[in-house]
């Protein structure tokens, strides 16, 4: 059934409501494929799964402490990069990069993995994020196509993950909840309820698909093209739901790691971040997913606790330091804590062995910020670091500070390194200049 206006035009609100229900369905936990047959087949074929995690601190880093001097492989580590020195052969640093057309001050974090331009504009609609693009290609191979994590996330407003139709995927902010998803098997009744939700979802999809077909003869050529794209998405979702039904009763992996205790205060920001890194590591190690995003919502954080340091002001206020020495010193302490957490995460991935190599060698870790300078709210010259995966690392790729190089080119290189055939993503112009793939053993 559809609703028409008095002059026999289709009600846009009603149409969007129907589409919104359907396109929101991929966000249901009940519809995520489960770990099992695909991963087993990969293992039997001797193939190493490729993974990606995208991490964004939406209040940036002190640029003069992050960016190195010199370029190429002979660059000199900056004070922040010194904290990652043990991993130097396995990471690359980029300067002079940004997303073309992405402005909007604090709104720009929603475009960190989408590169959708002008996120603060009135008619803005986001596009698919890199993680969800990857999930579309390989998500069915694991229990969860992707995980969207956050530290102090502003729910409903902030996320790095966006569907193809531009719908925000909410961040999960409690480590204990993520742990339960990864490792705790539900009761028979709970599993049956999940199966019922899958059947209900299938019924909704069938109904909305039938309604869209009934509308088709009343649409113009452009609207028909949009409906074709929509129906393709519906069919893809139905396929994923069918796989979920097939594997729903497959046991979850086990772990000897105890369930974490969730910090209760937003000021425990760094401990929350540590736990989220830990959950991402466990998710990759158990092959529960191959795609994770982590939003460090610093803008939504109060005065935070830093071990051994006295932080006297809120994170956002500190970012507007105005070159005040005291604020700069406090920010540097926070930034150093961020880099230390990243260093531990890289070390954990390196220590996890996977068929003759490390988990880090099979995991792309992208770390950075939507802000090049949070003090001035600039979105150019973004601090970006990429570690791990099938990339030849150990270099600083330095691009023009005034005419920035398109960061989406890095996304294309990342996709290709994961074996995903793609020559474009968002506003990319190709693969990233100077970044090469290593020969996998």
C-alpha cells in the first residue's frame, strides 16, 4: 500500500518512511552472518584473511608533535612517532592529505571514512563508509560483517560507519556488551528469538519490495533508477539474512580472556579506549569480524583522567589552546597516551600468530583525525598513519601542504591490498602515489 497526496503525487515522507525501515534493517544484530563455513573454507585453502580497522580521534593531534621531518624511508621520527618506534618498519605516515570538499568543522568526523563533501550543509547526505564497503564485499565470511565501536560516542549523531543509503550505524560503547556478542552463546530461547527476528525481517523485506514494485509505474526515469538501486540493496540484504539463518546455531568461538568491567565515568576516557582496542584485537583474533571502526569521540568527552598527569580542563576546551603553554602541555600528555595505546594495540596484533605470520601483517590499521588543526577547526593536512596489512611500509609520504593530495586514494590502495577489486572510492582519482603492495608469502 502507498499513500498519495490530494493531487495524486506520491508522499515523499511516506515513501522515505518505507525505505527507511527497509534500509535500516541491516543494523539489526539478528541479521549479522555468523562465523563458520566461509572462514573454515578460507583456512582450508591456506588463505590469510585480510582485515581493516579505521580509528579517528575527532579532536586531532598536535601536528608539530606528530608529523615527522624528512620524507621517504629516511625520515626522522617525531616525538609522537617515537612512541611507535618499535613498529617503524610496519607503518607509513602521510602529510599533506585531506578529503576534497570536506569542511564543516566538528561535523567533518562523519566524513572521515566516507569523504562525503560539505557535511555541515543543510542538504547533506552521507555516503557509504570504507568499512561498510568492505563489509559488503567480505562481510558474509564472518559472524559479524563489521563492528562499530566508540569511546564516549554521541549516540545518533556521531559514527564512522554509514550504510550505502547514508544511514548512521550507531557506535557500541560498552566493552562488556561487545564481549558478550563475540563469545557468549545465548540460551536456546534467545537463539530461537533471534531466528524469529530473522523471519520477521524477511517478511518486512518482502512486503516493502512488493510495495516498491507497485509504485514503479508512477515514477520518472531518475526515480526508477533510484528504485533499481534500492531493490538491489533489498536483494543483497535478503541474501545476507538467508546466510544468517543457515549459520545462526553455529557455536561462538571461546576465549580464556575474562569479561571486561565497563568504566562508569566519561572521564575514564583512556581506559575505555584501551578496552575498545582490546575488543577489536579479540574480534580479529577470533575471526569474528574483519572490519572494525573506532570513533574516539573526544569532542564529547569531559575533563579526562591521564595517569600521572593533572588535566584541569575539558578535552574540547584544551583543543582550543590558542598556543597557551599550559593547555599545550596537557594536550601533549593526552596525545602521548593515545599513541601509547596505539602502540600497545599494534604490539598485540604483532604478537598474535596466524598461519606463519602475525595478525598485524594481515590487518590494516588506519589511525588519524578529521582535523588537521583542531585549534583552528581546519580539515586540511590531516594526520594519518597506516600500519600493517599487505603494504610496503617504513616511509613518510609527504604531499603539498597547500594543494592537498586526495586521501580517498589511500582508501583505494587499502581495498586493493585486501584483494577487493576497486579502482575508485568517493572522490578518489586512483591509488595512492608512492604506496606499494608487498608480495605476500
